C-alpha cells in the first residue's frame, strides 16, 4: 500500500519549497492549495460558494479570491463554511489521485491546515516544516505582495508550531534552505526511501 506522508507547516514556512525538493527525489507530491484552487473553478463549487457568500465575491462570474479571503479570515464561522464546501471536494480529488499512484511506496500530501482539516487522519506519518513567525511573515509579504496584517490574520486561523510539532513524526526547520534540504535527505535515509539518481 502506498504510504501517505503529510507535509504541513504554517503559512510561509516553506512547505511547497520542501515538497518540491522531495519531488526532485522522485516522490509524487499533491499540493492541496494548488488543487483546491483548480477545484474551486468547477461549477458545483462556484454554486455552493455563491449560495453562502453571494454575488459580491464574484466578478464577471470569476471568484475574487482576495475578497473572499478578506471575509473568511476575519470571521472564523465563515471560514468554517468555506472549508466545508472546499475540503470534501479536495478529499475526493485526492483519493482519485492516490489511486493513480498506487504503485509507488510513498507520496507526499502537502497542506497548511493538515491538522485543522482532519486530513492528518489519512496520513501514515507527518512532517512539519517550521520557521520563525517573523521570517514567515516577511516571506509571504514578499511572495504575495500582501501586508503583514493580512498574513497575521491567516496565521491566527491556523494552529501554532507547538501544536503541529506535538503531533508530528519529523520536523524540518527551514531557516536556511541548505540546512533544510539536509534534513530532507536525512528523513529519506531514515525511511529507507530509494532516492532517484539525480
Ligand atoms: C480564502 C481563499 C479563497 C484565499 O485564496 P488565496 O489565493 O489568497 O490563498 P491560497 O488558497 O493560495 O492559500 C494560501 C495560504 O493561505 C492559508 N490558508 C488557505 N486556506 C486556509 C484555511 N482554510 N485556513 C487557514 N489557512 C488557510 C494557507 O497557509 C495557504 O497556504 C482560499 O485560501 C480558500 O478557499 N481557502 C479555503 C479552502 C482551503 O482550505 N484551501 C486550502 C487547502 S485545501
Ligand atoms: N529557507 C528559506 N529562506 C528564504 N526564503 C525561503 C526559504 N524557504 C522558502 N522561502 C521562500 O518563502 C516563500 C514561501 O515559501 P513557500 O511558498 O514554500 O511556503 P509555504 O509554506 O508553502 O506557504 P503557503 O502556506 O502560503 O502555501 C517563497 O517565496 C519561498 O521561495
């Protein structure tokens, strides 16, 4: 059976960067944020979002993610409602994706809110990526051209590093990327994952 490695960490910790590094060793990676974004373009999800949030979060029939983010990251109940629309659809899509990868020993499921969403229950082991909160804020402000305040709202909607660490099998501290990459190699060795020759 394919083993599922959950890869999590707060916003801006560097999960996707680390996931991409795992992928370079031949491990298939499912990036939940990216897949959710695609799934949210389906008519079924659009109708469900319209029913809850109204036309105000759409522009020319296209979802305005910035507007929706402003609403849900200021209101935990509304975020919960959005999660209830999106998460089951992502789970369904991931289950299909997993069937297509049933011949490999390990896959990586990368998600910021792995614990909060309950997704961790499907994982065989969990890796948490950490970085100091200030670095995370700086990284996201730069990457998304956003503000410190908006990043903090998302941080406040997520578990803390302490909570994630307490439920994880491995921790990757991503302060300097080269050191973080060494930790990936170490985990691959411990799990006896055959590395693809690069
Ligand atoms: C509110 C939305 C439209 C904002 O879109 P936007 O393009 O700005 O952000 P994106 O989806 O790329 O997420 C960026 C980061 O925000 C944080 N974040 C996203 N969703 C959530 C959430 N439900 N709870 C806490 N943090 C979240 C994560 O750190 C994530 O990596 C979007 O995040 C969303 O629909 N979220 C709810 C569904 C969800 O949980 N998706 C993520 C994986 S399943
Ligand atoms: N060790 C590092 N030092 C400096 N910058 C980094 C480091 N690791 C990642 N970054 C950069 O920080 C930003 C955030 O990284 P990444 O997108 O991998 O984080 P993430 O945890 O997946 O974020 P999100 O939760 O928003 O999806 C990116 O621009 C990335 O290039």
